[in-house]
C-alpha cells in the first residue's frame, strides 16, 4: 500500500491519505476508514519517495497564528 501523509504549512494534518481531490478552494482528502477532510490551500509539492503531500494554506484565518 502507498498511503501518504498530508502537511499543511509544515504541520501534519492527515495520515494514510489514499485520495486527494482538488476542490474550488483547496483539496478534499480521504483515508480508508476516517472522515474526509477538506482544506483550503494550494499544492506546494508531492514527495513520492517519502509519501508526503505538501500544501500551503490559503485560509486567511490560519495566517499568522504562530506569532
């Protein structure tokens, strides 16, 4: 099996991702058994060797919360 781990702005948001679908505002992700997760973001990259999906947030409410 080749599931991936999804990261949003360097933060792990979902493990065992089997499906990544673009939506109007971002992406919908699914696992085998968990609830789907939709995030607002853009694709930064996909690391096939490490099974990672890297997303960057486009949600203005999420920007600058680490400061």
